[in-house]
């Protein structure tokens, strides 16, 4: 079953389709020392007193009917929704959607009811304005990376970009506003430019 919306609110939430990803140039290698110099950022707070009842995840929306996401595991099109918390200092709720063969994350504005779809769990900078995501692909999907930033409560996202080879990034940390350091599953460390994604 596709994403189910509250009967109380007409919210357009069509299946998310990514543009054809571009392949990134090779990342620049860096060191573990450089990576470890960047702190890991904790960015979630729990603001919901009740997260889910009988498979219904209710996200309250200010002055509007709530968004209701309903878990359905009855067939191959099953989807499950889990509230992970709100991004600190924002009205954005982060929800994990697990499908039969995929996983995406939803940023739901509790002011406008707008939903932004991310390819993976975000890694935030310490100012909680910029973030990066990597997907958790199935066996026939490419490894992708996506950048985003929040300005005045509005989310701006880059198109996902294909990572060269089978490199799985397991941790990402921001060094400054335009540079990230990442660790991959082989224990290597990489430098990644942030705004490159928005200009290419």
C-alpha cells in the first residue's frame, strides 16, 4: 500500500522519484586525525508524547489536522513508519519509512505540513542548518549521497549524486560550511565539498 494520509487532511504525498543521479568525481582522501577533529552532532529531540498506536503514527500540525501515517505490513508493498524525533531548534519531525526493498526518511514540517523526502538518515553540521545523507541501497541500486540545508524552516536539497564504485559511507561529519569528512566501510577517510552538489 502506498503512503496513506490522514482522512482529516488532504496532503499531496506522491511516491518520491529521484532525478537520474550524476556520478561524482573521485573524493579526496584525508586522514582519521582530520575526521576525528570534527565532532559528531546530536540533533534529535523527542517532542511526541505518543509515537504510534495500532500502526498509526500521528504527527501534529499547528492549526491544522494532523498527518497520519499508517503502517501496513500485509503484502509485498508494505511500509512501516517510525518517528525518530524533531530536529533541534526547528518544527521538522524526522520519520523513517521502511518499504519492502527500500528505506527513506521524511522531514515533516509541523507548521506547513510540507514533507521533504531524504535518501537516508541525515548527518548534521553543528549549526543544525546543513546536512548530508547517504542511502541504504538494495542490491541493484547505486550508492548515492545528497546534501541539504535548512533556511527559515524551509528545506533545500541537492539532487542525489552517485558515488563512484561500491563505496559505502558509514559516518559523515562537517568540518566547516563547505567541507565534510567521511568514513567508508573499508576504514578509509574522505573529503567532500558541500556546495559542489548545488552547483553541478
